[in-house]
C-alpha cells in the first residue's frame, strides 16, 4: 500500500469505489444525487426507433428497411444522418447492407445488442430477486470459463492475464477505486474467449446490472481490502484453470469465486439456493 493511501480512511476509499461503479458520489442521507442529462443526436434517435420497431415485431428477420430516400422523408433528416444511423445498426449486427443493392438493408436474424437491451429491461424492471440474478450469473460465468478453457487463444489468455494483474495491483496498492474497471475487463475477457456471443451478451448485461450489488457488498464489508484480496486470489485460480485448459475446473473455480464474493451478504436460504451451482 502506498504512503498516501495509508492516511485515507476506509470510508473515503469505499466512496472511491462507489464513484468508480456509478459515476457519481454517494448521496448524503436524506438527499438525492442526479446525473447530467445528455443530448441525443438525430442518428441515435433513429437507431433507437428502428431497434424498438424490431423489438416490437414490426420488422422480422429477413425484412427490409425502406430505402434511404424514404427514411430521409420519414425522419425529416439529411442523407448523412440516415447513413450514420445505418452504419451504427450494421456495426452492431442489427441490419445487413450489401454494397450496390438499391433496396433497403435487411434485418439480421440475430443481434447481440438487441438481446442485451431486452435482457437489461427484463432484469431491471421485471422484479428479479438478488438470488435469481446471482443464479443466472453463476451459470453464465461458469459456462463462459468452461468454454474459454477449451477455446481461448494465446492473445485472449494474455488479455485475461493482464486484467487480473491490474486487479491485483489495484488492491495491493490500495487503489480500490480502480478495481471495478479491472474486474469488469477480466470477466469480459473470459466471456470473449468463450467464443459464444450469447454468453458474452447475457453475461455482460448481468454483470452491469449487478454493479449496485457489488458496490454495496464492498461498502458493507468491515474489511473491503481483505474481501477484494480474496477475490483476486480466487480469480488467479480461475485463470490458472483456463491456462491449463481444464474446462471443468475452470467452471467450478470461476463460479465458486463469484459465490464467495457475495456469500457473506447472503441469507442462509439464499446460500442454499446457490449451492447447486457452485
């Protein structure tokens, strides 16, 4: 731990973690914190409307969007704005556009981004309990580690290792505010190495949604640094299993590490509901 960090209170360092996770300072008791609003550009609004139409069933996979002229008229914007919106939709896999085709772009059969948005809405507004979110996450992350051990490339292993090293260094140096970003990159790297886009999309959404739960877990623990050190140690075990291409070992270690992080804040019945996945 650095000299400067020794003189900072645990509460101050917990506030740093809260800010890193939420982008705002913890609201004072009896007060409310708001975040600044951001102006949405025209092309972003078009992207949102088209995605909403697809989610609502107005367009099916294989259907075509109207051509550029019709879209320009419908949205009352320039050709450049329409093309920027279509570029974003194509980059995220929502549509497929063929150069030189005078007809409108085709709605893709699968879009990770649409899946992410739908899952996020269900999880945030569908009343999912804490134990349901944890069950889903243990299943997803364990499966991701299993597949990562089988399919990871040398480059992907290096990225996961680099993220774990950053986690370790953040905790050992007392820079707890940096830990959330590094652990997110660690988990993202494992999901990417799994080679399964569905696992990557679903796991990323659940991980983001559980950011509040992670922040509370760190804030409420009497020794947050010890909690994170144990998490780093558990992460090293998962990493080693992936390095060794031990698929079943990676699944077990990764799920167990996530469970241990939250275990101290769970009731006996919640722990029992999760034991089958560990």
